[in-house]
């Protein structure tokens, strides 16, 4: 479905029943990325949408900000008449979730922050990873996408059939380079480090220890600043840990949302294998 949000056509889907769970995409990614999280529709009312600049939403003509992405989400929830929701954001989507929780706290029940960062003062990716992420398209799109996505997973995942499936799913949804760079400008200017202490919603932070795109040390930083946070680290998993460790990831998210009790909330840090 399409909604007119702040002058742009924003694509969205609603799947399932129960409490709303909003899935917020990362930089350059669109709705396809949630193919392993669709099963959460058995327990929640999933709100899946494409940020402007990717997927079936309008392209981005100008540089954008995380604050503007958060405002888009607020207006989409108003359009859907959703007053409160759980938010799950990955990478840039986690940044949008953070800004949303700070700017529009009345909309938020819980936060799940995956493979994300508080912004420019967090630990950044190595230059070689960034160069690959923004490498212009080549004529052999499949090989190009495979190269780019190789940094988003652990080395062991790259030899699996699932990795080949991910490549096939992404191929039809490659954003144009201008829109990608306009999204990236939002990430490059984002910084909420000094505001993290203001977040008062139960927060689950998830990271892969082999994340080369947003190093997992950023999750340690988020956990240290958000008082109502639990940290879960998957060893031997990369940036797209929600795909690599999908079964455990989905169970973790579902259990957190269903079991969270503010009065009994305990900070904790857990490490495990996929």
C-alpha cells in the first residue's frame, strides 16, 4: 500500500494481528530484508515500510536527516491511527528508532536496536568496508552485490545457500546511487550520544560480534548509556545478524516484548552462538 507522507509516496505493509511492531530498515535496504522476520506476524501486527529513497517508496532527491526519517515514521503511524508501538530498527533503522524514541516518546512501548550506533562519535567501519559499501554499480550486478554484501555477514555465512538467497532477494531492489548517498548523508550527521540517558523505554540491544559495518562496540556504548537496556551479543555473526541468527533473533525479540515488565526490569548482558 502507498501513503502520502510529507509530500512523498511511502510504501508500507501491514501483516498479522496483536500489538504493533514497526520494522525499520537500514541504509539502502528495503522491505525484502525482513523475509526471516515475517514469522513474527503470528504474534504481532507488523508494520513494514520503505524509507524514502529505497524500495517502492519515492526516491530521495536531496540529502536527508535522521530527524526527517523519524518524522516520516511519526506521520505514517498517524496515518495508520497507531498510537503506540514497539520499534525494531536495524543499523540506520536503529538510528531512526533512537531519534524517534527521543522526539516522540509517547508513541513508543519498547525499543529493539540491532547492529546500530549512537552516531558519529561511535566506532566507525574501516575505510575499506565503507569504500565497498558505496562502490558504484558495475555491469555485473550480481557479482557487485555479492561483493558489497560480503562485509555484512560473518565469513562462515558467505559459504551457505542462504547467502545466495539473500543476493537473489536484493537484486531487484538496488536503490539508485543518488538516493543511497542522500540516505547516507543522514547517517553521517547523526549524533545522539549526549541524549541517550533520556531514553526511558525498555530497550533490547542486539549485535553480532563480527559486525564490520557497525562494530559491536557501539552496542556496548548504547548499553552503557541507556539505563533500561539489555544487551545480547551473538558471537561469530555479522552486521545482518537478524538474518544469520534469525530463529534465535526472532525468539529473543518476541520474548523481550511479551515478557518485559518495567517494575522488574534488570540490566543484563548475554553472549551466545547463533
